[in-house]
C-alpha cells in the first residue's frame, strides 16, 4: 500500500489467519512445524579467514567473541559457526607449516581470498578460542576427490578436526563448497564440462565413507549416530548446472547422513548491472523471490524424500563476490539482513549462516586490522542483533510474514509457544544523507525524512494454536518499542539498536549505551485492540508485547 503523504497508515489484523484487506495463511512454511532451531542467527566464516576471526590459543580474538556473546545475551544461544566457503576446496595440509595458514593470492582468480592455500596443525587451535560455540568444519572435496595431495589432506586432517571438535564443539561436517559450480566457477573450473550430479554423488559418498571411518578410528564418540552427520549439498543456488533435487535423486542421502539440507543464497551479484541499494537490497520483493526459489527447490526434494532433513541457509549474504562498497557495507544492508532472516524463517528455513571473511564488503565485522580494512563492527552486524532481539529467548519460536502490498516495506509477527510476542516492521524507503550515497560526503541540506504509521489490530479473537495472545478488546496494554536506527540508509557509522552501540572503539564490541538516542519508548494498545507505531524511512521497529 503506497501513500503520497509523509504520514501513512496501514491497518492489519493479527488474528489467526486474518488480514483486514484479505485472507492469508498463518503458516506459509516449508514444513508443518514452523519453529526455528536454536541459534537461528548464525554465521559462516571463510575457511581462509577463520584464524583471523577466531585467533589461536595464545592470541584468541576476544572482539569476535564479544560480538557472538551479544547475540547469546538476546537469544540464549551463541551463534553456530560454519567454517567453509570457496577456500575450503583450495586448502591442502602441510604438517611442517609453523603457523595456521599460508595463502597466496592470484589476482586473475580472486582479489578477495587466496586460491593457493596450505594449512598447518595450528589451524585447528582456532576451534578452541570461543567458549560454548558449535562448529562445522568444511573438508576439501574440490581437490580432495581428484588429486593425490588433496586426498592425503583429507586423511591427515580428519583426525585433527575431530579431535579439535570433541567435547561438545561439533555442529556438523561439511564436504565440499558449492559443487554445483565446480565446472563453471569464475575463479577457474576444478571439474570438466562433463561434471554432473552422478559424478558428484559418487565422489561425495566415497569421501564421506572415508571421513566416517577416520572419525570412528580417532574420535569414536563423534562417530555415533547422534553426533555424526553433514550439512549438504551446500549448492551455490538454484539456477546452476547441478541441481540439488537431482543430486538427491542420485542418492546423495542414501546413507541418511545429511542432518540439515544446506543451500547457499545471494540475492544478486556485486557487479551485476542495475544493482542499487533501493532496487535490490531495500526491496522485499527481490528478497522474497530469492528465498521462494530456494524453498521451491527444497519442495522438490521433499517430494522425492518425505523424510528429508530440515532446510537451512548454510551460507548467505547480500551480494556474491564478497559484496559491493556503498551497498553491502551500509545501514541499508542491516535492514536487508532483518528482512531476509525473518522472511527465511517464515518460509521454514531453520537457521541462517551469514557469510563473512577478512576484508569482505558484506562482513558483519572486520576481525583484525589490515591495510585494506580497519578492525571494527560493520553495519550488517546490527541487522543480526535486531533479528536476534526479535526472536528472543524461547524454545518454540515461529515467524509469520505479514503480506504488505509495497516492496519497500515488510512486517512479521513472531510467536513464542503459540502466543503472539513481537511484531517487526521494516521501512525500506531509502533515505540518503550523503552526496554519493556511500556514507562518505554529507549532503549540505538533507531532505526531510518521511515516516509511515502502521496500525495493527490485535482483536478479541487473537489466538494462535488455541492459545490466547493476551490482547483482547477493551484491554489496554503498554507495548515496548525498540528501534534500529541510523542517519540514513547510506550510513556506515552512527548505527544503534535500542540505543546501544556495538562498535569496537567503544568497548571492543560489547554493548555501549549511546546518550544521544531516545530509549524506553512505549505505545498503547487501545480499547479496540489496536496498536499504532510510526516508523521512519530507512529504519525498523520492534513491538514487544
């Protein structure tokens, strides 16, 4: 719904299945149970960047750990960490390497990460630096299945990885990153043009059988059925040469060792023509279309295998090729993170791993100082924080997308144990305050900032799964409002969540109260069961009931 005036009104009902302007299903999810997994807000870290993010035994990266702890404070669970990405399929093992990783960049292949990589025994120290974190370690399928050195790397590193991930640290294993792109990768093909699903599945099964045997030999506790399994197939998307549902039909999970169906997703590319902040990231239609395509592919798998494991996004972010300055590193990207995560949850995806790496433009934080990027908390992290706050601390969390009619806004209802607990509104109308739209040169006279007023009808029939939501006609109730704010969608600094900053320079990523941001805001549910909230352009609001 679009209005020309600055103050706009949109009316919705949060009754079971009812919308003032029509009907919509409460749960439009992939599975019948729409509850997310613990640690829904999680991360994927590039294999070659992991020692930077985590540090080692003598120099743990406490800044990174502080940022992970912030999310645990909001959700009760520390993020799950998937260690993988393109560089896991370049990594070979050198037992005599005196440090964690030796990487050589080839500018013709990638400017963002090394493509000739050797890891040493100390690489695995990084798994011991963050308390109460579960990890997925990615083994090399790219070189591991078709070179003698790669196969030896698998034999040498499985014992090291399983010992490092003992004592409750193991999440799942990964074997290969985006095998659907092996024969077409822009960084250089590592499979012939004849590469297909059958060849992939044969190599997958051969490798995973070997991994299981080695884990059983060196870490028998981790070889038990309750502990052992994979996130797979970790395909790069739905339009690539290899299809996930065809791999499934070819027997990918014939051994029933895939515990989570993992897919990767980027809504567009950093250099794709026509990509802008407003038309791409701040566009709910684009985000929904991308997630829906992944959901459709999962439906194909379920049609083949009704017992297929639940779906996650094992790697995702805004724009592939590590993001684009002025887009992926702005406050607009933080708003996109909120919209993407909550929409994914509403479609049945159980966990989302936001990908990042050293010097990546879309990273949630830069873990170390380099000659390219300063150490610090980046705008997308605030989107992770806002999402975590919206989901909150509860064992049974469901997210329902409230369908709006304009692509520059999104809203979600969040239920805890069947009871309406929160409503999130994301106003994605762009508001820029800099000349170039990249957060650098301020406009001398920025335009007036618009606002939208949203009115939600909670009503006397407000029930979900037979449970009263606690808001009925004639009952007045105060509702807490928390806001995700910045000076504009193009801002790269000055971002806050509910008046908190998580910047490195304030307290190394721990929450620091900002004195210039209003907090403690409340709105009232009126006698007709309505609650109204104004949301500025390029901002988000969370209503907590």
